[in-house]
C-alpha cells in the first residue's frame, strides 16, 4: 500500500477520533447537567431501577462504542503498516459493536422519557435497524477479509 494512502487513512482516523471524543464529552456534559446541575430529572420511586438502567445504559454504551471505535481504528492502522488490509480481529469487534449498539439505541429511545419519570418503554425501529446494519457490515468485512486472504495465497 502506498505511503500516501496510509497517511490519508491515519489522518482520517485521527479526525474520526477527535469528532467522537467531542461527541462523548457532549453526551457526558449534557447528562451531568441534567442529573446534577439543573437537577431536571423527575425520579419515580416505583421505577428507579429502570431509570438507572436506561441512564447507565446510555452512558456506558456510548463509552463502549467510543472505545470500540478506538480499537477498530488502531488495529486497522497497525495492520496497514504490516501490509494487511482487513485485520481478522476486527470482525469480532464489529459483532460486539452491534450488541452494544442495540443497548445504546434502546436506551437513547427511552432516555428523554426516563428523565421525565415516565414508566413506559419505547422500542423503535432503530433498536433493530442499527444493530442489523452493523452486523451486515461485519459480514461484509468478513467477506473482504477472506477475499484478501485468498488473494494473498494466490500471489
């Protein structure tokens, strides 16, 4: 792979990590503001566990997605230095990302209602679509890995 292509991919990776870092800081800042600064959360004593689950699921899930993004990009850049285009370890990481994305989209769909003390839960289309789309990309990534592996064997 050309050195300029590796530099471009590295620069794009850095830009993605900067943007995701800013977004994670925004998520935490907003949540801290709602929970402790403005204290705008309506706590429902009958459903405190549900409220804790959704808020924690949102924060922990977003953090895990952020960490998975870092891991994916670091693995990809390291593999590119050795001449490998698609590292095999990213396939499992993408599958785990789909699981965490299901939690995050479910928590995000219920987040505003939980802040208002509502007891009902929402299961929107994104809760199914986003993880399925990520699993589709994981399958495509696996196929690309196998194709790259086969092309190395034929050369």
